[in-house]
C-alpha cells in the first residue's frame, strides 16, 4: 500500500509528465507550421513518450491500491523565436523534471518504500538520456547559429535521434 506522502509525490509527477507532453506537443505544432518537419516529428514522438511516462505512473499508483489523479493542465507557450529557443526550454525543463524525480526517490527512501524506489529507477535512467539528448541538440544549435543551411541539416538529421530517444525496456 502506498503512503499518502508517496501517493502525492507520484501524483505531482503525473502532472509534470502530462505538462511535458503538452509543452512538446505545442512545440511540435509550431515546428510543423514553420516547415521544420524533422523537428516536428521528433517533438510529436517526444510528446507521445511523455504521455507514456504519465500513464506508467497512473497505472503504478492504481496497482498499488492508491488513487491516481489525472490533472487539469495550463495552456503551454505556443510561440517561439526559433529552434534554439525551443531546445533551450526543453533542456531547462528536463533538468527540472530530473530534480523532481530525485525528490520522489528521496521521499521513497525516507518512507522506506523500496518498491516505489525500484519503480522510479526507470525514470532516473530515462532522465539521464533525456538531459543528454537535449544538451546535445542545444550544443548543435549553438554551433549552427543563424546559418540557414545548418538549420536545414539539423532538421533533416534529427530524424536519426527519434528511435533512441528513450531507454530500453519501455
Ligand atoms: Fe518524462 O521525461 Fe521528459 O519530461
């Protein structure tokens, strides 16, 4: 059985994953409307993955006899200056998600909830990949600067990153 503290921590995490899915969906839609179809595909996939992260938490809470809460969400930002701004936001957001996941892991240890602690290790591994992927994209965009040809290649080459965007075992 989940303690109230752990149930609340997991429900907060559900909200954050749902918000991530919405952010990335808004970014995907912007990229598509600006003609960056590679980036749009990458972000639509990323948005789907965040939804899966959310559902995993919903099901885990319910399996452990708790009550998962499906949250209302704020409308995400939908206007961006360029791709660099988008990937900067993603990196900052993923760093925030990592720190929130670490808080859930801390709560599991303080409550001696080793089952949830074990479950959360999947998210710890996922965040390592998500942060490094986001940082990689930010670094590439810094090198490209305002170069249109570079943007074209970035948009084309990001397709190769889609299958490796999540850890094994999902
Ligand atoms: Fe769910 O990993 Fe990003 O936010």
